[in-house]
C-alpha cells in the first residue's frame, strides 16, 4: 500500500477535537463549500505542555540472546544473507500484479512444502503454511503480501549500485517475503520450538484493498497475534488507517460537437465536483484525513460530448467518525453538482476498509506488550525510524495488519527494509537493511510464540 506507515503530522495543539461538517461562509463571488472544522474543548484552551512519558509493558529480554539456539539463528541469518538477497532479487523480478500473483505464490508454496509446513492455497490465492507448536500456546500469524502494483509486463530487472537495489516493487513488499522465508528456514535449521502454532502467509491483493488478509481472517479461527513485515524501517505501526475507494460516474446522452452548445455535459460536472471537493478543509493525518482524486477517465473522441466520465476518490483517516462523515459529504457534494449540471450520477464503491481509531482511541492497543516488545527489539538492533522526529510506534498504518486491528486482534506492522519510492518505477531499497529487519522478525516471533511474558517495564522516552 502507499507507503506503509504514515508518519504523524504536527499536532493540532487542541486539548480536545470534535469534528463537525459546517458550511463555509459565503462571500460575494465565492462559492459555498463544506468544511470539516475542529472545535476546542469545553475549556476552550489549547494544550499547554507535552504529555508525560508513558510506560508500556514489554516482553523483550536481551538475555534471550544468550540462548544457544538464538545465537545459532543470528549467526545463520548472517551467514545466509547473500542467499537471502539473491532470493529477494529473484522474487522482485517475478510478475506479481495484484490478482495475478500465481508465479510468486507457486514459489512461496514450494518453499513452505520444502520446509515441512502443512501448506494450503485458498480460493483468493493466499499461500498458508502452518508450523505446528507443541501445544497450549498462542497462534501467531506472520503475513507478507506477495503482490505489487505494477503490470506484469513492467520491466522489474533489479539494478544494484553499491548497497542499493533499484527495481519496481523491490521494497514494497518483496523484501519482506524473502525475510519471512529466511526466518522460517532458520527456525527449522536451529530446531526452534514453540508451544503455539506459527502460521506463515504469503497474501494476495494487498495493494487493491488488503483483500487477501481480510479474506483469510474471515474464513479462519481468530489468531492471537499478527505480525506483518511491511512497515517503515525502525517503526512499529499498531493502528489501521481507514481506506475508502469510491468511483463517481457522470452520465449524459452525449452529442456531436456541432450540437453541443447549451447541452448538459459530464465534463462540466466532473470539473465542478473536483474543484469543490478540493476546497474541503479538514485536519491532517494522523488524526485527521487525506483525500486524493487519482483517476479521471472518459470520452472516446474529440468531436463528441462524452456519454460517461468518472473520477475516483481515495479517502483515508484513522478516525472512523471522520472517515464516514467525509465520505457522506463527498457524495452529497457530488450529487448536488450532478443535479445542478443536469447529468446522471452513478456511485460505485470499490472498497471500504474500516479505520482502527485515533491514537487516543487506541491507547489499549498501544499498551499491548506486542507493540513495545517490537519497539525494544528495534532499539536493541540499532534500527532507527529514519526520519528526524519519526516515532518508534505509530497509531496508523496501511498494511495487512489493518484487518487485524479492526477485528481487535493485537496486530502490528514492522519494517522489511529501508526503502523509498513505493509504487514508483524508481523504487529502491538498501540491501543491508533486510538483515536487521529479518533478525527483528525472528526475535519478535521467538519472544511471543510460546506466550507473552512481560519483563519489568521502564519509562519510554
């Protein structure tokens, strides 16, 4: 998905934010528009100081590194890293457009079978491999999506310059598929044991609405924990950005250019509606929203009024109430424009992935030991969140962890490599960063796969 963990924007500095839809005041010569506005708290005063540092429970104990099997695992990951990179490149160069992941799926399935997992492929194409536990522990799911946004004919040949790999899809999310396979092989090689089952899943159609992950969760028993290697390097995402995709289709009888004067035209309606939608004002992420009109299509020839023209809206927010309010506002404005321009309107909903909630709403999720355990392992491995001011844990995300968060499953997304340019032909990833990312996945799984045992907590700066 568009870069996996959206980093928090500057605070609105309001003690309490209540969201409502109100009209902008009209002035001579200016159109009316809808606006989403923040309201002050009952006291009407902004926050005057930063909150005190919070203390969160963690299960990470550095003493784990003294266990012979863990020492052996870390050594093996380092020894086999060149092979892991070769597999990463091999996977990147395979076709894998959303809904057409069969070749990558066949490869992942073969590796699961080779490693002795009980392996199945469901009707949507997810490849599932179960590593059985000895019994009595939690079920931990590890999901890495196999698909990319690029058409299969896109040249995905990997070019290397020093430590940097260049190719479409190299970071999002092929690195994590290779990390998952390396983790599995290392567990087998070191005879790692655990009480709970570990379910490895190569998911499909993540890029078009998290469909593979949602399908698996809808058709299988609820797992206890979800770990999704597909986030920002050095950061842990424990929230879910709600994502609504809607197509607004304007229709008319059409007309030849010579007969078009004074006739209703979908072009006028699309132009007016898009302009009005971009006049909407609302708070920014992480607690606000973002809207993008990504497609405008229609018409067949120069000399005719189009019979059909559409645009698409990608609307995102972590706040369920704001997401629904904005969605209704966008649809209302668009219908009003269609009526005014005397054209037809058809609203087609592509997907509605629910929002997990704002940071305030997700205080309970942040307090789950899975989150701080991942943060502490990131720190132990020297992995930084990268951007100045970036947070180690964020209450947002747009990954396969989202369906888990919405279903109240402890679910997080972690980094697969340090990468940039997702969904662009110029995408790149730093090869060396996949090694600490794989160690993170291994150590986190090893820490929680037999049940979470917290260690003495400390104040988190």
